């Protein structure tokens, strides 16, 4: 089986598993939570996206890894992690710019993942970082989708969301 086929199979199967668990367990549970709390739970996995900096470690990736891919993926993930951590603080403390910040994080983080996944030529050179796009990225994609769904649902209400303390 070609390397790219194995990669895509693992990626898609992991997305399917995370999606099913989200539909069956996580979404119903989050529906009972205040929006800021639900968003914090969904954003939390993104706070460890600093793991993407691993793409810059030569002993972990193949020396043939495309430099542009390694650089943009590593720094895109790191910036997304910093934005996620900022969102966690903003939501926790009910800062008035929390929701706009969540929008910015979710757009930046989603675009970063889409750009990284579009570099299929990097797949054979992933080395030890193989597990990031095949097992962590699917979780991040599913949670980005869930965050967008909650943000859009909240905007569709005619009444403004009550401020809920998450302290």
C-alpha cells in the first residue's frame, strides 16, 4: 500500500472515530454547559499545538522534509496554540473581547490545518511526526468544526447570551 494511501486512511478513520464520539457523547454533554465553558473544553486540545514545533527538529523528521512545510506548519501551530491559550483566559475571565478572539483563533487555526494538510508531498518525510497529522490533527479538525457550530448558533439567537462566570 502506498505511503500516501496509508496516511489518508489513518487520517480519515481517525476523523470518523472522533466525529462519532463527538456526536454520541461530547455534543450532548456540551449542550448542557454554558457557551463559554463548552468553548473552553473544545479549545483546550489546541493549547498543546506547540507540539507542531517538532516539525523543526531534524532528528525527528526526515532531512528531506520540505522546509516551507516544516516552517509554516510549526509556526502556524505555535501561533494557534498561543491564540488558544489566550482564548482560555479570555473565556475564563469573561473578557468582552472573548468571543471575537475565539473567532480569530478558530479561523487562523482552521486555515493552518488546511494549509498543512494540503502539502501531501511532505507525507513521506514526516518521520516521527507522522502521528501528529494522523491522530492529533483529526481531533483538532473536529473541535474546530464544533467551535464554529457553537459560535454560529450563538450568533443566530436574537437575545444576547447571558454572561456566565466560569470561575
